[in-house]
C-alpha cells in the first residue's frame, strides 16, 4: 500500500511540515450513547445526584455550596490539582453527543465558569492565574469518562 507524503517549506522561517494523504481505512465511530447507557444509574452528575454525590464549596470560601447558570452546575473538583478547582457540568442530560450541544448549553457553561473564576479572583488574591479546560467524551482521558461521557468543563485558580 502506498501513501503520498508532501513536504512543505514555510517561505519565511524555512521550517518544514509534512502533509499526509487521508487514512486508507474508514474510521468507525462508536455509538457512545449505547455504550454508556448503563452508567446513568450511578452517575454523580445527573439531576438529583449532583446535590447528593458531589462535593460542596466550603462556607468559608463561598456563599453557596454549588451554583448554577441555566442548566450548568458548578461544584468543587473532588480530585483538585490546584489551589481552587471546580467542575462545570453543562447540562442535566446524562449524555450529550457533540452534535447535540446547543449554543445555550455552552454559553451557560462558560458563564458559570466565569462566575466561579470571578469569585476566586475576589476571594483568593494569592492565586493570580486562571485555567479553563475541557475534557469532553471518553476519548478525552478524563477520570469522569467512567460515568458515561459526562466530562465536565474544569476551571481552576
């Protein structure tokens, strides 16, 4: 089997890059909704379970144990890796495929993350840097991929 590799040279920097032909096999996209349907019963991010199974912000740090913007819910990251770390779950649905994400869900999620970051900025002046990252779906490698692709947006300060 033969594949074409084109080497291109940047006209200003002289650096090279390689462009490969398309893969020779068709990629199979798994049905993640079916694959993770069995995880809904124990999902800590689904409605009802969020208030029972997820951590709460300390009253010494925040006025509310968790907060919401639309359907987006923000709560502390159980496995925090920075001074202050939280998760934002975008919707109340157990599984949302990438093609099903709505503009409203994304806007609410980013607004909720912004509320958290603003609260941290006001209360923790000793922590000057912010980080917002997103693990989405099981291939993202998030520890939450075991609960069915409900990988939330993580915000830390």
